[in-house]
């Protein structure tokens, strides 16, 4: 991974571990049922794939991303336990390129409001200089509910795994916590410098996501 604060923060704040132990992509644990009373699922048909984008498949979810985005190599991964890490390739840029990370929670992790509180507490502890924004609900295909909020964090820069200089910058992370009527639960994170953070791209990414309750399977692949 890139040797600066962002990957460390991503790895440290990636999972509500206080509740579940992990947001693991490769766990062999059985998928359990965790009913949600009177839950209404957003129709999967609501998802839209932008023209020319590639659908990436993870264990129980799909998400579309630009064709120039590629899986992050093992040596550059910010959260090795994540189900998905895909972004603009890092070739020695002076700041971290945009990245999307996807997580799968297979254990009984509690309802959405508790998951959000735990994630916010973890982010506050891992990123003491960060500003954490207010949350809003979002309709994600296949989910019963989802919330999203931003984390803005100054990064001091440093040296990358390629030996290049990383300049100081400000990182914006958009957290997306996705609820289903059972298990697994899902989470996604879009991270980029404030200069490269693309609201339209995020709306297209979020609008393409489809999640499935009761799903299991292997890691992410191309569509």
C-alpha cells in the first residue's frame, strides 16, 4: 500500500470490528439470517450501469466502475481483508489516486444505526484531525436501507511503495453503509483527494450497486 496516512486510516477504520470482528471478503463462515422487521427492499432493477463501464462482482454484490479503474495490486492494498479494491492505477503520482473499496459483513453485526455509530467512532479514533459529516439515507438496489457520510482528512504526505514522493493533500472519503433484510451486510468507501473527488462519478457508482441478502461466494471479479 502507499506509505502515507490514507492507507493506514483505511485499514484501521475499514470495519466495525467492535461488533463483528471483521468486514471480511474471504471468510468461510456460514451466512446467517438476521431478519429486519417490515423491511422493504429497493428493487434490483433500480440499478443503472453507465455506458462503457465495467461491472465488478464481489461476494453478494455488483458495482460498475470506469474501464480505466483496475484492481489494486496486493502490495498497494489499503485494506487486505476487503472484498474489492479498485481504482485509478498508482504509477507514482504525487497524491493518492481515487479508489473504491468494498466490504462484506457476514457476522451478526447489529442494525444499520449501530453499525454507523461504531464506524464513526472508529474513524474518529483513527483520524483525530478529520472532519466527519452528517449522514443521509440513500436507496441502494437490493438493500432495505443505506446511509452515507463524508470524512475529510488532511494527509501529511510521505514516500510511496514505488519510492516516489507523496505531497501533502486533503483526502475526502465517502462512506456508504448498506443494510439488507438478512446477512451479509455491505459497506463501500470512495476515497480521493479533494481536488479529484468526483461527485458525478460517485452518484454513478452508487447508482450501479446491487446487493443481495443471503449471498455467499468468492472474491471480486470483472464483469
